[in-house]
C-alpha cells in the first residue's frame, strides 16, 4: 500500500518562481526546473480492496468515462442530470458557451429551459426515496457534549418554516438574502430555505468585519439579513449582532435600507436579554420561525436562474460577487462529491470548512445533501479544548470521509502525533484536502498518521469560481503522488499555457487555464459582466484563466504551485493584496502601503506589509498595532498582517510602479536574490528597507 520508493521530506518551497511581466500583472511563472525526481516518482498504490468497491475502480474505467465526458459533454452531463428531479426537462441544447473573448461576449449556460429546484432535490427527493429518517446533519457544538441532529424529514420541516417566514417578510424569487451566521444548523437551513423559494443567498463568512459586511450589503441589496446574536469559538465570545448593527447602519447611510434582521438567539454564547435590539427591524428567529407551517411549496426555477452569490477576493479592487446558477451547479457538486470521495450511502461525512466559503457551499451543504449523505457540522475551532478534538469528533460520529485544509493538517502535525493516535479513527476510509497546495510532508503525515496508511487522500483543486472540484484524485482509481492533485475530473479540460497563451503539451509548467465550460462554472460577476470577462477570459483568449500556476509531470500528474496574481492564500483563505493595502492606507497615519505574501509554516502564506507613515510620524509598536487593527476592522481578523515593515520609501520604477518582486525577496529575506535594482527610480530605498528589516 505504501509507496514504492522511500524519500526524504521535501521542503515546500521547491518551486522557486521567476518574475514575468505581462499586461495582466501575472506574478510568477512556476519554475521549469523539475521537482526533485523522487517526488514525481513516489507512487502510493491504491489498496486493492478499496479499488474493488470503488465507483471508479481503475484508471482504465476513468479514462473511458473521461473520454466520453469530453467527446460528448451534452450526453455525459444529461445522464448525470437524469438522477435528479426536473419538473420540466431542459431544452434541445444541453449547454451553450462562448469562452473566447475575441468572438464576442463570454457566455455559459447549462440545462437552460430545464425547471427544477435544488432544495427539492436535496430534501424532498431523498425523503421520497425512503431516506426521511436518515440523519441529514449531526451538529457538534463548540463545547464537547453539546450536540444536536436533524433527520431529512426534520430538516425539511425546518427549512419550510423558514422559507414561509421569509416569504411572509416579502422575500420573493430573485431577491437576495444575506446570511451572516456561524456554523449552526441554521446556516445550511437558511441556504436551503432561500433556494426553496428561489431567493439568491449570499453567505458572508462570520469572520468578516462590519465594514466588509456593509460593502456586501450595499452591493447586493438584500431584502433580509439573517444572523445570530453571538457565537463562541473556543473560549472567545463574538458578538455578531453588534457587527450586523453597525453594517446595517452603515448601509442605511449609503441609501440601502434592509427592513428585516432575522436573528437566531444562540443562547449558549450569549443571553437574548443583553442583545442590542431595534424593535422595528429585528426579529428573533425562535419567536417567529416556529410559528410557520412545516410545509412550503417549492418555487420552480430555470436551470439558469441564480442560486447564490459569494464574494471573493481578486488581485485588484473590491471583492467580486461570484454568481452561480441552479442546474449546472447542482449536477456538478453532486457528481464531484460522489466520485471524488467515493461516496456511499453508509458514509458519515465531515468537512471542516465554514459555509461562509465556497467549500462550505458545495461540500458541506449542496453536494452531500444532494447525495442524501449524513453530514457533520461543527461549530467550533479544531483545536478546542485540545488538539485531539477533530479525532474525538471522528470517533464520536464514526466519520468515514474527512475533508479539511492543509493549514489544519500542518497545525495538528505540529501539535504532535499523540493527540491523533490516542483516538481510534478506524471509521475513516477517505481523506480530503482543499484550499492550497498540500506540501508532500503534510500529505505524508495526513496519510500515515491520521489515515494509518489506509485512506486515499483526495487533494481537490478548485475555486469559488469553478463551483466544484476540477483536478482531483478519484480514490482507488489510480496511484497517488503526495502533493499532486493528479488528474482532471470528468468534463474538465485543464491546459497549461506559457506567457503568450500557447498551450503546452506533455511535461511542462505554466499558467493553469481551462478549455471549454463545465456545468459548475460561474456565470458572471454580480453586476459587472465586463469585469468577469477581463479578469478571467482576456489574459489568455479562448480559455478560462484560473490565476494559478501548475506543472504537469512526465506521467501527466498535475502539481499546483500557487497563485500567480496578487492574491495571497492565508490558511486557505483568499486575500487580495489590494484590499489589505487599501485597509492600511485608510489609517490616518499611513501614507502608502505595499503587501506581499510570505511562506508560513502553518498558514501556507502570511501577510507581510511594507508601510510608509505620513511625514513626521515616528515608528512605534503602537502604530503597528493600530495599523493591524485597521485591517481587522476593514476586512476581518483573518486578514491581519503578520508583519509590518517600516518603509521610508517603496521600490518603484521610474514610471511609479511598485516592484513587488523586490519586496517579496526582502520579506522572505532572500537578500542575495534581489536581482536587478538599477531600473528603480531610487535604488537606495532597497538598502533602507534591508536596514529596517528587524525594527
Ligand atoms: C487554491 C477554494 C492547490 C488555489 C476551494 C485556488 C488549491 C484558490 C487547492 C481558490 C488545491 C484550492 N491545491 N491549490 N487542492 N484548492 N487552491 O476560491 O490557489 O477560496 O486558486 O476556493 O485556492 O480559493 P477559493
């Protein structure tokens, strides 16, 4: 089972990057230098017993299906779609697309004319097929021993009550609803209730600040905001209602008045009585929702009607509202979930992601529920009350599929094996990873220590924009290589292009693009189709450009090498450098700021900020703290810079462009690799920066 070759752990920075400049500000092209040979050659063969029971038992079977999915996408995806309920079948044309900006507007449609509802397919359909009494959600609270569960029948009743309540409060098909909730059961319930009545949900991760929430409220103008009074994460109580109050008052000042704030009283974190209240606007969930009928008719929608908006960071400007529609997203999340995790009805599935991110949309809520799965939803943090909590939860619910992020793997690895090995973990059969490249060392620890060298790891590469998995192992179907996401999912045609946009064959390294659409692809950026076209389809005409670098090895395995634009990936969270910079310069004592990502042992990358204070201001620790606070209040704690580096000046070209390549080298202390600094307007700033490195 374990690899053919034994190799030494390889450092995660084996892909050194070189700077290239194009009109699209692409940052780094992964080095053409091959990874250490043993890395590419280290195969972990699938266990025969596992393969025999798997949906896709061999590479040959995969190839047959993959070939068909590429040659006949319409036939392939129609067959996948036929497992679901359609009130009316889609039109003659299963899909239509234009991904080539030189040929007109970008346009992607799947299952248009088909009439369906994703909530119906998640709940009613599974109940009708006899699974009403199956557990849909096991909810585990922050405090051990504090838990709850809902069967599919019960979940449907809860969803219907909320759906009726939303309708009564004026929410109609096509209206948007902002959901700002922690990982309570009420979060997936809220998403499903919106979907049931054709409303477009926009979940905002409950770690975002009031200002970020306000920005999103102003952008999508929701009819209602759903939140709770507070949440306890670890030992910390966070008053979410205060944050929402501040966001709503801010949006009101900008002319966007939200009439209703439906607030769940999370009394384990905070008593109702101490929650600030605006009588004319705020409604307690527990007072309102249970009064409604547990039945609610479905609003039937078109396959191309919007399902949700999810804001994500890009290299420039304000967050982008990624829009997903109903039919294609439904089929795609369901199929990817089933195959990439080899899901069987007897599985108990736990994904540690928060529903505030795309992973929580596609693989906490929709994908698993569409498959009728039992899902564990965990409210707390993974190392509370101690670093064994995850395995305690795995043993408690007999979790069989465990899906998490490399940052968590690395942090648990650092805490020591004893926290893992004192739990049984016998139930586990498939592991998953998402959010950033998983370095081979962490991969091996996950495989050997957590999975006892029995469980295949699905390292799933995908994005908010892609809706579902794009490149991922199918467990049991082929040998794994630690750190490689391996091969494309059905229907996905990844291509690696050079800086001129030329598709490369065989062993190569470059920019990762996708040729042709897939059902889960996003359709636009909310309210800004032009930005959609320029951000994703103009860098390399004819392709969707992911923003990631990728290498393909001699065996055709894909190795993701990280972002090539100005997006930083901190603990699997996408953060735009421009957003952090604008938060810093909003501080009255900050004249200028430049932010870069630096490798970090646990977080993958961390945020490193160069700051030029306004004239006359002296450097101080207090000022550093208040600059960091500025980012926390503008964006959220998760985007706080790890380091503020004082910069009397920033390295700029004569035309005024900041040379981030140099900043990156200074930040990572690769001072002998600064390269040519002679083109700088003032080369002496580099020495000044180096001198201030540790102040
Ligand atoms: C990164 C999260 C390598 C990548 C689902 C991508 C990964 C960004 C992987 C999207 C992986 C995600 N291997 N890199 N398995 N999964 N990424 O939109 O840089 O929050 O572009 O979606 O995360 O982040 P997003």
